[in-house]
C-alpha cells in the first residue's frame, strides 16, 4: 500500500498468482473489457507469440472515495511458466493481496500445489506468510470435463480456509465476484 498524502490517494496492489495457463490473464482481460472506461486505465498485456504472459499484465482501477481518500487498485498478473521466477518475485513485491487462480482440471493439481508453494516461499522472502496475508482462491475452468470436485480442491489447496470462488473466467463467471471478494478482504484487514 502506498499513500500519497498530497493527492489524497491510496494505492493498493493486487496480484493474480497461479500455475501457467490457469486463467490469470483471462481474468484481467474480462475485468478490463467490462469495467466502465471512466474507472479504469489502459490494459498492458505483455504476451509471447504463444499467448503466454512474459513479464506481467497490468491495469489500474479507481473506485470512489474512502474516508476522503481516493483508492486506486493496481491489478497485476504474474507469468506462470516456471522459468519466469525472477519476474514473479518482482511483480509480487509490495503486493497487498493475492488472487490465487487454480486450474480445476485434475491433471493440474500438482501444478496448483507447486504454484501455491512458490507463492508461500516468495511471501516468506518478503517477511509475509500465507497464514497472515490477505488472499483468496479462484477455482477456475469449472466448465471443463475431468475437473476435481470443490471438496477435493478445498482439502488440498484451501487449508487456511480463505474465501473461494468457482469461476469460468473465459465466460466471465465469478470474475467480478472474485475481485470484489479480494478487495473486501483487503479493506477489512487494513
Ligand atoms: N475452458 C476454459 N478455458 C479457460 C478458462 N479460463 C481461461 N481459459 C483458457 O486457458 C488458456 C490460458 O489462459 P490465460 O489467461 O492466458 O492463463 P494464464 O494463467 O495467464 O497463463 P500464463 O500467462 O502462462 O501464466 C487460454 O486459452 C484461455 O482462454 C475457463 O474458465 N475455461
Ligand atoms: Mg498470463
């Protein structure tokens, strides 16, 4: 969080984290396409020719006023591919909250667990830990066959009982709900 007293602004950083191809960029693209242009800035998407995130995606969201201050939310995604660890570390630096986008397909469970462990290790390097950090889980791709049940996913990934959302990001299902959830959590913990 960064407070600009002169401009009466509070800037929050929310990072979409998770395994490669889980749907992080899809979340940001859907949000950006469906938000009132008056409240959001330009979407920056840095993709490889194979449509994979290279460094991060980003846009800014301006929402109303909280106690005479204007909150701004900076939304970022990390690149999920394992060899972009340095970019993940940079993007996560100074994050105020995380949306963990899990891929519901059964064969991706190990990738979800690896990404969650990677997140925890990077948080610890920043003197945080999942147990004391505002984060939510989005179970994405609920439209596909061969997905794990929500019970199974809750048991394996949500051992801290954080808020969770069942999403189909390509169709926009629960995309706004997830964002509202993480903002609410962030403001409550503030
Ligand atoms: N069927 C289905 N496909 C989805 C859903 N969400 C995203 N996808 C698809 O999954 C693929 C990967 O989505 P991205 O949003 O690029 O994934 P990412 O997490 O940003 O991946 P990296 O940038 O490599 O970390 C794309 O082809 C999306 O269209 C969903 O809910 N259902
Ligand atoms: Mg991406």
